C-alpha cells in the first residue's frame, strides 16, 4: 500500500460524508463563491418544482436547466452510468478550482473511476494538522456513484452565470457540463 499524505486523508473523509439536506445546512455561507453570488441551499418545503437530472457517461440529461431568480429547485440526480459522477452548481471558475481538489483525491486513491474508496474515507482524520475546511461537503454539490440517486435543493440568486458540471478528472473536459439559464 502506498503512503498517503494527510491532506489526502482529509479529502477522502469529506468525500465520504453523506449529503446533508439543505434544511440542515442553512447559515453556512454558501451564497458567495469567488465574488459571484451563486445562490444558497434551499429547503425542500420551499421548492417550486423538482428537476430530474440523469448522469450518463460524459453528459447530463437535460443539458440546460432554466431557473428564475429567487426560485428554489429540488434536483433529483440519478447516475445511470457506470462511472462516479458529480452534480455541482457553480461558475466556470469555481469548477476549475474544484477540479484540482478532485484530481488530488483521484491521485491519492480516495476516488476511483467508479466510486469512493470507503476504507480510506472512513479513517479518522480530525487530528491531522492542516485539514480544517477541506473536503467535498459543499451544499452546491453531490457525488453520485453508479446506480445511486441523490437530492440537492438550491435557491438561485439570478446574479451569476452558472453551470452544472462533473469535476471528476477528465469529465468536464469531455463535455460533462450543462448551462443554468437564469431569468
């Protein structure tokens, strides 16, 4: 077994965390990323509609999602492919920055092409210096293994140019990105 750096352990732990519903994630400051107001976690009870998103190998269905400023949308995200995928709401710059973290996770074996390495993810990394704030627990993102379905509830601000994308290494570049049209 190869040596794993402490940062890698923290990233694995964060990747393994189950999705926290927006109701439990209020007030964590997810509204502003990189100077762009991308919105904030929403509450299921406030959702005006449900949008089903299917993840295939290197594309989403639908490819474009229209939303209104202030609208809360419940996304039901199903992975019908054979690879691990992500549904992440953000700007192009946010996706670019997130891809670096995802590459580190892949490089250190925390992520595989088809899933999360549960053995590495279940380790206690709390005592490792420099691990604070690292991870894949952002309310604007879910990792979905093959055959899984997860939910994400989001309230859109209407202020930023947004995409939904998969930031698993190579997926964004292969075209696994869609547009969010805000009106």
